[in-house]
C-alpha cells in the first residue's frame, strides 16, 4: 500500500476541487485518480454511509507518479471513523482543511444535490432547505467544531492547515504559498484560472437523456481506448457534457435570510467551538450569520 502523505479532508463546496487539481500541477504532488477515492471514511459522498473496514490495498491503483500522494476525499472531515483509521496507518499524515462560511456552504451543497438529483435517486426528500438541514447527511459537513474535536484526539494541530475558501478565491497565490510551506515543497508557478476544474453552480449542469445515452455509449469502450481521449480532454479542461444537447441549465436558488434562520444559531456555536480548538478566527463568519438572522 502506498502511504498517503496529504489529505484534503473537507469540506464540500469550499473550493476543494479547484485546489486539488491546482496542487496537482506541482511536480512534487500526485493527486489520486479519482480525486475522491473514498476508501477510508464511512462517509462516501453525500448519501452513502458504510461501516465496512477500508480496503487499504485499493490505494495501489489510485496513484501514478512520484511525489507527495494527495487524497481529496472531502467528506472525511465529518466522518467519525476517519481520524482513528488514518492515525493507525499514517500517523504522520498532513491535512488540508478548506472551510467556508457554513450556512452558505450548506446551502450550496443542497443546491448541488437538487441539480444532480441525488436525493431523488436515493428516495430522499430534500425538496426544501429546511427538510435537507434536518438530515445529518447535509448538516454534518458544517459542524466544524464537533468534527475538529474528533480529529484533534488523534492528531496534533500542527498537522493541519486551515484554508478560508473566500481567501483561496480572492488571493489564491498567497494561499498556495502557505500550503507549499506547510508541505515543505518549493514554490511553483501554477495556472490559477478560477474556472478550471471548478465545481460551481454555474459550471454544473444536469445531464439530459441524450447525455445519459452518450455516457452509456462511452462506457462500452475499453479503457485502453478511452483513457487517451479522457486525458486529452482533461488537459484542455473540456467537458463534453457541458454541451447544450447533453446537459441543461441547472437550478440556482438564491441564498436568503430565511436559510440563515433555519441553521444559523446552531452553526454559530459550532464556529465558536472550532475557534477555541484551533485559534482560527471565525469572527467574520459569525458576524455575517448574526447579521442575516437579525434582518
């Protein structure tokens, strides 16, 4: 089993897709393929939960190349089993934790699920944000304090770098330099175009019936034939499923005060706990939540 050196452990909708693929440009970093192998955590995506033990041998197939091996299974942060599992095998691992103001994070996560229709596929009613919030498969990823308390039982705080997704977007160069220093690697001249490899609401389009047929058609091709085509498209940052005939414009709901009132007070408590544990300043987020609750 190749030892994983670095984990981007969370959270969904906080710029982790962009960050993982950007770091993968560095010649000292090897990103897993896929980005989220979901081997260690019981939380595998938004809805899948499993108590089965990790199949550690699977890591052999997910890394190709030399350098720090980076696993970006972002639901690991909320998983109660992931910290002890990683500590048992990889006690010296380092962790990149991307965070976002938690109400807007939860709202964006919910909006994504509406577009992918994951809830409908899993026969789950997330038709409103209020209903979705009552499901811990949404809310757990925003419980920053509770999650961090579990990780700090297994690892030292110095093994974590906490990244504000807002700063990652507004000042990516300085954020990347801090991550490089944290990983003890030299600075690299990245292509930091924000639209590349992003998983934003604008770039996310629900697939059409024609798109589903196209996906089935390509699934019939042998991997040896398919891989060179996929790699070429990825290098050029092209997604054929963004074509109008293969996908359609997604749902984009507007975040409002009503959503802050549903979960804001609970998340302020979580932010205070997170700040006590890590000394990471959450005041701006707490003030924004309080402002939106009051209006």
